[in-house]
C-alpha cells in the first residue's frame, strides 16, 4: 500500500499517550479500553484508545496537485515515540538527558497546539476576520466614490499590492479563507514556535499520587491556566505565559501530572494529597473540549463543581461590569 493511502486516520490526542489510562481491570484476553465521559456528563463508556480522538486527514496537507503531504503527521509520530520512553523514565524517577528534556517540552507544546479544540478556536478567530472582510466588501459595493475614498484612507491609501512591494506582511481574502478552511496546516508551527521559548525557561515539577483513579485526562489535556486571573479585569484574564502566576499542566498518567511554572521548586517529584489531585482533575475536566478520560468507570462530584467567586475578585473589589 502506497504512502498516499496510509495514515488516513490521525489522532489529535495520541493513542500511545492515552494508553496510560487503560482500565487496570481489563482481562488479559481483551483489547484494552479507557473510560470516555462527555465533558459535562457522568455516564461513561468503554472505548479503545485507537478509536477515539481521531479524524481523517486531520494533519494532512493537501497539495495543489492533489498529493497528501504527511510531514506534520510523521513528525508528530516521531515525537510520540520519544514521549513513551520519557514517560517510562519519569515513572521510575530517572533523570532525563538534555535531548529527552527537549523532546518532553516539544511534546507539551504539541499537545497544546495539535488538538481539535485548538483547531476550532483558531478557525473561529480567522472566521471573525473573514466576516469583517465580507462586511467591508459589502459596504464598499454600496458606497459612493467619496465614501470609497474615505474607506481607502483607513489603510493609509496603500493597497495590498503596494504593501507587498514594500515588504510588509499582507493577507488577502483568499489567504484568510484558506486559514479558516485549514487552520492546523498554517498555525501549528507558529504555535509551537511561540510556546517553546517560554517552556524552556519555565520550571518543571511532576506531582504524583498513589490513588487508584489518580489524574484524569481529556481531548484537550494541556491546560494553560492563571490562578490569579480572577483578580484582573475580564479584558486582561487571558493566561499570558510571561505572568509569574501562570501554570501549564499536562497529565502524564493516572499517577503523574506535569506542571511548568515560574515557581522555584527544588524537588522534581512531589507527592500530593487527594484534595490536590481532585483540584487538578477539576481543571482538566473543566478545560475538556468534548470528552474527558478516566482509567475506571468513576467520577467525582468535585470535578464538576463551578466553585465560588473569591472575595478579592476584580468584580467584587471594583464593581461588576454587567450591572
């Protein structure tokens, strides 16, 4: 079978990653399964890791001549293979080589950049731009010559052709349509390149539990979260990586969860009590796109609790914006 016919089914969450969540009670003669739950539900179903979180040609780049370019899929497969080895070493508390540590950071960046949730977010952002361009074109067609002159002045009187000749970056209507249609193809590399310089400077800690259920995961498992965001105006609550309070979390297995932060922590492996495990599971479940995954047919009420607004939130100290 030619390469063009291969790798049609592509996982946006690797099945090798999900394999850590297979139910320990699966009989030896049965295919392993995980427990898949709707993001907002508590009724789970048994699913093989190979049959979830996948889509046909999710990463495939379709060339103008009709050829399928698998450069993204092949690159991710190599990264996934390296991660499996790294996860085994972390489970044994073994020190990673510099190359392995770089692979681990690349895997974290990829897990933030490669998911269906990320693709749909990027698609939505570019769709807003496309909608604005459509409205501008409609307004242009209805406008008088005087109004068109005024509208042209909004760009400094320079056309896209003029800006291109000056070496300035430009995006045309067809370019934006392409970004809406295939955001993964065009945004994946840019996301990776923007994340990695921060990850390389952040501090790594692995928190651990001996709880049989342990840490859960999801279809969007890498979470960038700022626990101090509630103190800021809603306009400034996006989790900027340079902020000292921001955290990046990725469950590695039911036993271990990775945290990258600006904390100064000496110990690379830290056992945590059940309440801390529940807190991070609540975060993982909250940020799930469509589903979360558990290694048993178990959920906890705390994973679904919305929590209470702190007394020192921006809204309570500065006045609510919706009053």
